[in-house]
C-alpha cells in the first residue's frame, strides 16, 4: 500500500511482455471535470493481454494499465456537478466528454473531445490504488443499492461490450440462431445478452472445454469444440443448411473472424467484437452475393444504464463471471492466472484493496 499521501502502487506497462507492480505518484485533479477515485475493486481485461503482446501501439512505456473499476470518489474538480466525495461509482472503460458530435449521438467510444477509450490506453488507468477519471459526470455511474462491487465491475467493459458490439450490432431477434465464436468473458457476455432476445438457439464455439462448460451456464444451448467437430456443419444442421442468423466473433484473431464469415447465412450478420492485432482475410469472392452485413465496433457504453437496471432487478447474473480473487498487491499473480485461462479456468479475476 502507499506509504504516504503522494505515492501509490500501480501495474505499469514497460513494453511488450513487460509489466511491474511498482510505486508511482498518486493522481491528482488536473481539470475541473476530473474525479480522483480510490480503487476498491478492479479486474484484468483480454485487451490488457493484447496490449502486453504489443498489439496496441498507442500504449507507451510507463503507462498504468486497466480500464475497469469500482471505487470510492476521493476528490472532484470544481466543475463536477453530479459526483461527490464518498460516492460509490462504477468507472466505465469509456470516457465521454458529453459534448462532441459523437457523444451527442451516444457514440462515446468515438469521443473526439478528449474521451473515448483512454484509461489504460492514452492516459493512466485503473490497475492502481487510485485513478484520475476525466469527465467524471459522464464517465462514472452510481452503484445501485443491493448489488456487490464484483457484479457491478462486470459492467465496466465486458457487459456492455458483448451486448452492444455483439448482440445489438448483430441485430439478434427472437427465433434467431446465434453462433458465438469465443467463450471468454466477452463471448459469455454476448451469450447472456443474446438470451434477452429469445433466440431459437445459441451455439458457443471454443477450443477450451472449460469455457464451453461455462457457456452452458450463461445460456448456450449447444457447444462445439472445433478440434473435434465441424462448427459450420453443426450450425447448418440446425438451420436447414442456411447458417447462423448472427455470428459473433469474440476472440480477435484472423481464423475466428474467417470462421464467423463461413458460419453466417445469406442475409445474416457477422458482428466482430474481438480486438485484432493483425489482418484477417475477407472472402468477398464468397460474401458479395450473400447480402451479409459485417459490423465492427469499440464499445460505446450507452447501454450501461440499462444493464445496471437489469442487474439491480436481478434479471442478469454477473457474479458467475468471477472465478478468481486476489488482493491488490498480488497483481502479477492475477495476470499469470488470467493469461493462462485455458489451464486455470479463469473467466474474470478480481482484485480488491
């Protein structure tokens, strides 16, 4: 823990494959719209693993990682109106200035007024004892009564990401066959979100049997391990040979994107959610005639208030995401456990102060 009021500990990135839990200056209010939040509960995202692989060039040496947290407001700037010290808040993975063209349209992820995905990316993030949150009024959410920090933490990123970029972009409708490729946390979130729309079948596709078992708990009707079964054949058997109405890519590598393009029916939608660090082949010679829609997206978090209401009403179960718990000082162990998810069975790891 921090030894005086001006320093703290944080998980710091030092180039591809390099990270350290080290002492750094504690953040302060820099702009009138800032809040400084004491981080009570924090997690690690698959995007953080992509950063450590060198997939996100904008993240530079010395950056504090992390873009998800639940915490207690310690200080606010003079311009903050709706957040005050002592408030328990969700720190969203997306920061919103609230005034630019994109924010006015609800596309907060594309904010050009100083927001967007900046925490743990362009500015210091949440994997620390304290975090500075710009535009606090529009980038934090009050934690509802009667829910745990762990549950709310799942709505900092994976909940709205799977729901918006997978389910809503994919235009899931009642009676659809939905194929979700990748049963990690975001894929599971997409499965959970798809079930809100009463699909006929949700098919989870993953190479890890442990994650396919988890997919069943989140609502998958059918699970496929492509190392043993032909996923395209399974989906076509379900659909009179047509293919999935919606194929959701939730991994972020070329083969899974290309598999989604093979899974989707004519007139269907491929919704890419995964973070890609390299190119994928787009087989337009096959797709051009099929009226297939392909969507991409960084989460905007416009659905966070809706998901918070569903959580408070107990219509979604987010606690089941958490498989491993650590103290804040054990960040390196938490990263090791999360990075070896195929061996450890990790879905989301949670660290508490």
